[in-house]
C-alpha cells in the first residue's frame, strides 16, 4: 500500500506546456481516475508517473521515494495500455510470465504466480493461445494479468476499456472494481468517460488544459462542482449553464436569470454580495420540475430514452435541459409551468468560474465510498 | 482452360466477348513471360544435351554426357563450395550491417532523412563503377586502404587485397555486403516503423533493458521480413556475376570462381556452350530449392 504524490509537477513538450503545475496527493489504496476531455494531459500525467516521460520540473513521489530519476522498471509500478501492448509472438502464459522473467524471479516460482494471476482473471483456458487468437476483452484481461502478476505497488491504467464495446465495458468496469477491492492496491486510472470515473473511483481528478480542476469523491464532484468547467463536464445530459445576476433583497439573495427572478435560500451563498454580483448558475436536469411552479416554459424538444425523457424548454430567455419520467406526456410547442429546486442551484462567479455556494450538509448528499 | 470451359457452357455472346477480352488482356504478359523465362529455360536445358561450339552454335547430341562430366569434375564441386562461401559470408554481413543501420536510422538522429537517402547510394550505383572504385581503394601500390594501415602502423607492407587468399574472398564478400546491404536496410526499416511504440514501453516497464527489448520485441517482429529478405538475397547473391567477375575475375587461381563465373568461362572462354548450359541448369536446381522454400512461405503467409 502506497501513496502517490505530484508536487508542483510541470511538463512542457518544447514550447507546448502540457501540464503547467500539478499538485495531487493520492492516498494509499485509492482508485483515482484522471478524468477530462481529450488532450487535457491525463496520459502525460500517467506517463510521468510511469517514468516514460520526464517531468520538466517538480517532484513525483511513490510512497516516500522520489522517483523522478528512477527508470520505469525501478518504480514498482505496472501499466495497462489502451492498445493492451501484448507481445504478439508470445503465448498468454509467456506474456504474463514476462515481467517475472525480466525481474529475475526464479524459473521454478513462475508457473504458480502465472497460474494465480490467470485464476484471478479467469484466463486459465487461454494460457496457451497467442494474443491474436483472443477477443478484445480477453486481451484486456491478459494485459491486466501481466500487470498484476508481480504484485506492483501501483497500477496505472490508460483508457483500458476504450477499445471494448459498450456491453463488455460495463462488464469490465465491474471486474476492475472487484479487482481493486481484492488487491487493495493504489490504482491510477485515466479515462475521458465520466461514467467509468464515477462508477469505479474512490476519488476523481478532473483535469482541463493540463490544470487540475477538482479532486474529490464522485458524489462531491457531482453535487458540488468546484467551478463552471466541472459543472458543465460532469453529468449526462449536461447541466444548464446560464449567466445571471444576484442582488440582496431584505437579507435574501435574489437571482435574476433573463426575465426570471427567483429568491434563493438565505444561507445559499458563502458570502453576501454588496450590490449586484455577476454570476453563472448551473442547474441539473433533475433539479428542474415541470408541471408546477410559477414560471412559464415553452417546450422546444422532447427526447424520449425509455425510462426517462430529456426535454429542452425555454423559460425567460433561458434554455433549460430537463429530465422527466418517461411516461410524462409533453409536446413540442406546449407551454407548461416550471420550477427550479432553489437549494440545488449551483452558483459560480462569472469572472473566475469559482463556486460561490455555502458549504451545507444538505448540499452534499454524498455516499462516502471506501472499498479498502 | 477455365475460360474455354465456361465458353462451352454459356452461349451468352456478351460473356463470350468478355472472355475473349480477358484472353487478349493477359496475352501480352503471357507472351513476354514465355519469351524471357520459358524459352531461355527450355533452351538452356536443350543446349545442355549437346556439345556445342559457341561461335557457330553448332554441335552434336551427347545426351547426358555433359552432366556426367560436370558432376564428375572437381571444378564444379569446388565452385559450388566457393559460391556457398561467398553467399553465406556476404549475406551474413548484409544482414548484420543492414539491421544495425536500420535500427540506427529508426532513431531520432540528426539529419535522419539525409542519412536515409545516403545509405541507399551503394545499392543504386552501377556495379562497374562501384567495383572500379573499390579496386582503386584496394590497390597495393596506390590504394588508400593499405596506405592508411601502414600510416597507423597496423602493417609494414602493402596488403595484397585481391591477389591472395583468403584476402580475395574476404574482399569480395565485403564489397558484396557494402553493395547490397541497403536492400536489407529498406526492408527492415519499413517494418521497424510499424512496430507499436507501446510494445517497447510495456517491455521497459516489465523490466527489459536495451537488449531485452531488441530480442523480445524487435527481433520477433522482424522475423517474417528477415526470412523473406534472406531468401531473396540468397538467390540473388548465389547468381551474382558482375561484382565478382570485375573485382577478381575468379582469381587468385579460381579461388573466388563461383558457379556463374564458370558458366561464363565455359560459354565464352572455352566456347563450350553445351557444358555452360549444363552448369547453368545445375545452378538452377540449387536455386530451385530456395525458390520452393520461398514460395511455400509466401503461400503460408497470405491467408
Ligand atoms: N510527445 C509529445 N510531444 C508534443 N506534445 C505532446 C506530446 N504528448 C502529448 N502532447 C501534448 O500534451 C497535451 C496533453 O496530451 P495528453 O496527455 O496525451 O492528453 P490526454 O491523454 O488527456 O488526451 C496535448 O496538447 C498534446 O498535444
Ligand atoms: Mg490519453
């Protein structure tokens, strides 16, 4: 069990700065996802941890050990690549045994270790096949087997599921969660898929443009996004983001959104604005109520997905995305009443994008997760 | 045959016209192949059954006498040995130089594209020109090689590179390697560029060093291309004529006289076209073995 620390780590490729300065402290036994859009520096971060890329500045520690100057093989890590990177001419057995062989594990000890890894991943019947004779999911499991056979301190996984079809991906997600629970090892998992990050991680590091946006538990990320980027990035469909203004009226904050005006709970904000404050608000599709309320909304589009429908409506010049039960009868063009769950409205500073909501226990309906 | 059969079955005039068009389209290729491969081949076998005086191309039927003579002569067997020595030696060096150079050119070295073009130079320069330059370098009176060796005190006297054994064979093998290693470079480099970088990274993390990565990742991936390269180059080196003929003429005392040189000697030196054809057919039989291996492998690889 071991921690992983990034201390003011910077990475530039020539003139391109991929990571301007990253501070990240991963606790022992955690399953941390690096989540963000393509090109945000997730892979670069992981590769620096693996030793495949040298940081331009800063320090990376695995446990108490600074690993900046250690070769990948000396870092006691294992990595699973997006392409699996199995050795094509070796059988599954030889692939899994390869790291043992290269690390001088005595020949007599190897079969039992390979067998143990194979059993854990149900690879037993495949041991004598070549990688090209395996399906994508099986290759993925061989790659995992090769990673865990020598019991590294930290597992690094770079989008390991993105080459699988949707059904297999869901299956492998469950297997990875189970694997993490059984091994209890620190895992760093790169993905651009928020579903993977939300379902598997103990904590998620959301990145954008090489900058860490928020590092928190999945529930926290979802219910208390730290800034407008996280608010817009997490959640499907995305939150409605709209610019507005907040002014105090008799001790209560009043939010003006286009022509809508609504009173927020008095303890909604972390500080009381003097005069008018320019803000960006974000509302989850499930925090908008249709059928009651004082606002009038015009239905633009209904997208039924089965058990729920996504509805796009206009209310007071603002376009909202609303999630409703699948059996709700709505037609485009209809005018309906609409309300917002005021205590769930996320408020951000329009200039800095930072969260302005007060910390309230009610706002974090978070299930604390730990599998260790 | 297939075309004829299908013509019989179908009376559709359109299909018949298409079949005719097909025959017309492949006819030039077939004719050219016949003219340049089938005719000389049959002609060589035919000639080998006669005793023929080259200038007149007239002679008498001798049956298999030429074969008895050739396979019974020590000249044939020693030339076969020389040919094998030359082929194995030069091929070995071509592969070693070729793979090493391809690995180097696959790195991010300075002026990589310039280096890639320069390395092809020996392959494209005419053999006559190349050999003349090498003979000049090898010359024992004014050659730069001996001169440099004397300068650096490696030897006291000029080395006779081409007139003594084993120097002559070594020189021929070396010049052959210099001339033909770019072929290996081109083939291997093309393959190297398709090896996924992640395989090397996975091997690095698994604990493989430079040699581990070469033997466990690179070499297995090069196996197929090297097999084909070795087969092709074996055939080509086996029948190499001009380079050896121009460099040593087969000397000293027939020590670098390979089979193609004997064929030439018999045909145009001794004017024995029949015997020459017999040597050529014997050579062809040896190469046929390689051809069969090549065809077998090529067939097995294409699914
Ligand atoms: N070897 C490289 N050379 C130059 N730029 C690179 C290199 N690797 C990554 N980058 C740049 O760094 C940024 C982050 O890349 P990456 O870490 O691969 O993103 P992600 O994995 O999040 O999609 C991108 O802008 C990319 O173009
Ligand atoms: Mg990536």
